[in-house]
């Protein structure tokens, strides 16, 4: 296949997976609307969502780098997205006495930074696990 066409196909599929991952992440992990909070200039929500996006990008980048086909990339990208979501849900459970959602709503920037760091760290680890 032509190198440029292959590049465009992988890019398009990866961006679609990134969008799907963000939507799934938003719908399955938060009881708040981070996009709305960001419109209201809530920095904690921006940090939380930004960390998720970077973490997902690490995972998808690794799935592209190590895949043997487009289907393989999609499968491992989906596995990575699910792993990111499960990890975030576990973080919410571990902090049961402390509501992450409420802290983001109240713009607790310390929590925003921790979530940003957690999402990037988990994304990096999951990405490194997607090797053969």
C-alpha cells in the first residue's frame, strides 16, 4: 500500500479511536460534565480531561507502533482504552472517602494535578505493556 495512504488511514483510525476513547472515558468515569466545567474555566476539570487525553494518546501511539496490521492496532488500542478506564474507576474506588468528582466540581487543583499525573502515568505503563 502507498506509504502516504497508509499514514492517512492509520491517522484517521487513531484519531477516531481517540475521540471514542474520550467519549467512553467521560461517560463511564465521571458523574460530572468536564466539558461544561472547562467552559466555566474550571482548571481541575481541564487537568483531569487533559491527562486522560494524553494517556490515551500514549496508548494509541504504542498500539500503532507495535501493530502488525490496522485491525491489530484497533484491537490493542481498544484494549488500552478499556485498561485506562478501569484504572480510573479503581482510583475512584480507592478514594471512596474522598469524592474525586466533587473535588473537580469545586476546582480542587491538587486533585486535578493528581488525576492529570495518574492518567499520564497509567497511559505510559499501559502503552509499554502493548509490546510483543
